[in-house]
């Protein structure tokens, strides 16, 4: 006869009191709200990082050095990054506003082309870590009164792609911009069925 041993301590699920599943992208108004707060607070580094994260559509591990985005002393209007996860090159536009904020940061920090774009003072980690980046993202989200537990670093990667899809409904274009190999992955990534349902609900007044 088998005997079950219990410790008397109930097992707590890892996702208890946590929001799980795909995180939502930021809306256009929320992007501007965060950007304005960073500008008013003179957060030069954070503003450059936020703008670049939104428009590059890259993961937290992307764009680590100044030379990745610069041509000479100026930030280029277009850049290419080799994604570590898929080993595929992804090209992206860098808007004028983003270029200006990144140039201001590079000048303020006195960075050279070979320097990491967002360095830290800890010698064991020469550039911003994924965990440090995540803390910044949560701080940005909280600054405009949103529940930061509903968002994550992937929110930054999904935001521009979602805005492009909502404007064009061109899945193939979004797939190329994200550097994904399968169209099905892009469909799941964007959560298209969810967005379409919400749009229908808004139109019907439900």
C-alpha cells in the first residue's frame, strides 16, 4: 500500500496573482504620454532607449553598440540588426525624432562607435542587462498610470508592429519587419483575432 507524504505546506501556483498570456502593445496615446514624461523629466537615456525600442521592434538583446545605429557621428535613418533568436537580419527605419534623441544621448554620455549604446557602471556587465531593461519598461508604464504587471519588454517589440498592422492589415510586411520565419507565428504574435473582436465590439457599441 502506497503512502502519501505531505508537508502540511500548500503548494502555491507560480502564476498566482499574476497576469499570464500575451502582453498587450502600447497604444499611440500611451506612447506619447510616456515620451512626454521622459522629456519633461530630462531622462535623456531613457527617452533614447524608449524611442529606439518602439521603432526598432527589436528584443532587449538587440542594438548593443553605438556603431549599430550610427554612420559617422550621426544616427542613420535605417539600420540592420542580426537577431540572436532567429539569426536573421532585420532592417528597420529610425525616425527623425528617434535619431535626435539617440544623438543627444550619445553626445551627453560621450560614447564612441565601439562603446555599448546603453552602458552601465557595473564592471561585470558592460551594457544594460535584460533584467535592468525590464525594470525600466515597468517604470515607464507606471509613470502614466497603467498597471505595469500587464506589460513587459515584449510590449515594446510588439507595439510598432501592431500599429503597422492596424493601419495596413499587411501581415507579410509585419512578418518581414519582425524577422519571423512563419506567417502563422506573426498571426499569433499580433493576436489578430483578439483585436478584431475588440474592434467589432466597439463598432456595435457592446
